[in-house]
């Protein structure tokens, strides 16, 4: 028989739970609508490179899963804390957040290779290999779920893995920033030579794509780093204080809200996706 803890005013986290429930209800709605629009727009966009398109579509599917499943279950768990609601929310939230995290890392690596490999990029980063990476990410995300219950040091292991990934992506984007500046200087030189127009266009396109993905990473960092820090603090402080529990609630809500922000960045920074989104909306509301 599982014990039940229905949200009541005597709970020290009552007001925090109410605020988080309302905010998640709103952001779940926006995550569903915006990511469905984004997926449909991306499928219609032929100008995106296939590897990047596959990774972005997979991230959008993960974000859609957050809005459809993770956030509603999170709301149910806060309203009525039973063993079953806590387990369901924990499993689904961990699955989609882990998948989103590794997909953002994969997108970072992809853009890094696109800038550094130049012509060799298309030869090495093929669509089939990217599909294999995406399948591996989702498989690992599913496998991490049972480990949470069977591996005693699971929180510590995941904290270390996520910490390493944060550092790697930080280094990648730092390198890309300096490379993009170097390419910008090269473009200025190549502009003098008319015969190099294709190189100019290719370098400029990759630079813009890298900048767009940097915004995705930056928002991801802002949304997920507080939850990571709160998780580490919960591991260190035992037993956790009420204040720390409240901070963790808000930080997890912020991490889930990231799923509503990604489609906004695609529409803002990626012209082809923005135009496809507008076309879809025009067809829906002529």
C-alpha cells in the first residue's frame, strides 16, 4: 500500500508547488504547440543539411515529449505525491531531459566538425552516421532510467557525466567562436576574388549555423545549469533543507521550460525554418 501526500496549505512547499504547477501547465501547452509547428516546418525545409536537420528534429521530438508527458506528470506529482506519481514523473522527466542534454551536445559537436573539417565534413558526417548517433542517444537515455533504481551511486555518476559534458560543450563553443572570427577575416579577403564565391557562401552559411546553435546551447545552459547545481547541492547536503527543496522545484521547472524556448530560437535565428513556420501558419489561418 503506497502512502499519499496530497498538496495542502500546511505543506512548507505549498506556495512553491502552486506556482510551479501553474507555470508548467502554461509552458506544457506552449511546448506542445510550438514543437509540433517546428517539426512540421523542419520537415518542409529542404535547405538544412541532413545531419543537422536530423539532430534538430530529434531535439524537437524530445521537447514535444516534455510538453506531452513530462510536464503533466510533474504537475500530477506535485499535486498528489504518491509512490506511483513520483516514480512515473521521475522516469519520464529523466528520459527526456537526458535525451535533450545529449542531443544538444551532439549538435555542438556537429557544428564544430562542420566548421573545422570544411570539405571533409560531408564525407565523414553522413546522414546514416548521424541517425546511428541519434538512435544511440535515445537508447542510452532509456537505459539510464533503470540504472537510477539499481545503481547506488547513480546521482553521483550522472552529475560527473553531465559536468564533463558541460565542460566539453563550453570548450567546443569557445573554439567555434575563435574559428568563426578567423573565417570572418578570411571572407573579407576572399571577397576580393570573384572566383571564390562558393567558398564565401559556404563559410558564411556554416558561421551563421554555428551562431544559431550557440543560442540554442546558451539558453540550454541558462535553463539546465541551475537544476544541475541544485542536484549537486542535494547530494552534498543530507538531509536537504526545505529551502533547497524549493530551489530544486523551481530549477526543474526552468529546465522543462527550455522545451518551449528552443522553437522560438529556431524561428528567430534560422531564416529557412522561420519562413517554413510562417507558411504553415498561413495555411492554418489563411
